């Protein structure tokens, strides 16, 4: 037998073993449900980790404190493979009507000098005063500190519309959700 | 079947098993290292961000009193009265720790109406506000006019403690005397990567002092 027979069986077995290693380990071209490969996910997290202790991390915490709301959206979108470029979008819906919608658009690459960070704001409600207890009148001689949620379902719908509109194509594939952490870092979330 | 043949089969089977095991172990190890499934901290400063809101007093489910709003001052305003009736010039300065302010709007004090903008030292400034009063009935009516400036790109201060950020001026005509400076609100900005300090270290402070004042 047997040298020959062993050789016949060992070669396919070796192939199986190596293929298993490559497939599961390197990720190959396999993509998750969000269209990202393991390499994409690692590159995205590395790019976001490079922002730790930067002004961007400080502002992610500051904005959350100012609008008194955690981000309503945090999304990472792969915009280019060569060079690998990510768009990261964070959007806040304020707690009070007097505070603005705020969004941060980031473009992240391997070369940090080419990164860009754009901050935008917009008033969520028409400028005015404090909503009277009857919920219908506005006192024009006051600063509006009405809870945004008191403006009802129409306002909630507007919140969602503005959130989607400002994000552009960031919600399309390939991409994934993300999370702002207490220290201002960003964490990529797994796709379901 | 002889004992020699049986041993050979056993050896083959063991060899195949060993190879598969090596492959599987390689897969797990490489996946753990490169596949992003390594353990990450999720507590303390690595926990998802949260906010602590003030308690809102309610009575039978209704909000009795709305909470006070937080104030963020990214811009400072100074006002100068110009020759002529109700003519003014305001100077807006970037005092933020954000970066470059690209656009902003300025609201006059309550009760003052801005009639027209007569000039600005940077960007494009124009009257803006709410239009479409009464739906489409009075399309051209402008309620609560304020001044919106775009493409201004006011540079950030080197330290928020110094007030040396970029500034610009806007001239306008109001309908009455201005009892206060109004308020400026940032609309958009380009964040800088490096944090902008809020105080100077000893070395930096001595460099900032003008000569002869030491």
C-alpha cells in the first residue's frame, strides 16, 4: 500500500485543511449581511480608532452633552476600495426644541491627512418662543425650551426625514452601524 | 487483512485527522486575530455614551415646566454704531473649539427688525428668515428676519482662552435702536483634528506675552 495510498489521501486532506484556514481566517471575499468583508471591518475600525483623543472624539462627547441626546444614528459606509475610504455619519436629534439637529460627516482613509470632518446644524422647529401649556400657542417673548417630543408625531416624522436626508447614501451597502462610546471613540457594530 | 495493512489504514486515518485539525485550529486562530471578533472592552469609558437629563416636572402626565436650554457659544458678537440712523456694524469672532466656522446666522435682539444688509467683510451675507407666512398666501413676507452668512471660513483660535480666532464684520440697517448685541449661531463648521486647548501651558503662555509686558 501504502506509500502510494497515503499520498493519494493526504494531498486532498492537505488542500481541505489549507482551504479551511484561508476561508475562515482571512475572510477571503466573503461578505457579511451589510456587504463588508472582514478586511473592510478591520480597516473601518482602525480608521475610527485613529480618532481617539482627537478633537473629533471631544466633539462627539460635547455635542451629545449639549443636545442632551445620544446619537439617533451612527453609520459607517464604505465609499471606495482603492484607496479604502469610509464615510462615517453621526446624527443627533435634540431633546429640546431650542437645540439644533446636529450631524457630523466624516471621511476616513488610511492617510489621516486626507480625513475630513464636517459639522452641520439645522433648527428642528420654527424659531419662536416657549410653547404654552395648552400646546397650541407660542409665547414670542421667551426662548423656546419646549421638549422636542411635545411637538408630536409630525415632528417625529420630520426628525426621521432630516436624519435620512442629511445622511445621503450612507445607509446603503456596504456598511454597518456604529456606536459612540463615553470616551468619544467610535465602535463598529456587527451586521446581523 | 493482515496486521500490517490494518496499521497502514490507521496511520492514514490519523494523518488525515491531524491535517484537518491543523486546518481548523489555523482557521480559529486567524479568524480571532484578523476577523474582528477579539474581545473588546465594553464598560467604563468604553461603554456606549449616555446622557443624564434634568428631571422634568409633570402633573397628571403633562409637562408643568420645560427645562432650561443649554447654551453653546461658538461665536462672540461685538456691536458698533455707525453714522446715520439705526446703522450698525457687528463683528463676529470664532471663539469655538471646533475648527473653522463655515457659515452662521445672527439673530437681532428681540423686538428689533433688520431692514437690510449693507456689507460684509467676508463670505456672503444676506437677510434670511421665515417665508411663506400664511402658507402660499404671502410668499414674499419675511418673518423674524435675521442675517445668514455663508463661505466665511473663520479660522479657529489657537486657544479658546485667547480669543484670536478669525473674525468678520457685517453692516446693516435696523428699524430701531439696538438694545443688545443679539446672538450668533453656528450653522456649519469644519472640525480640526487636533484638540484646541482652553488654557495655556507655562511655556506657551510666556511665548504669548507681548514684549515689554513681562
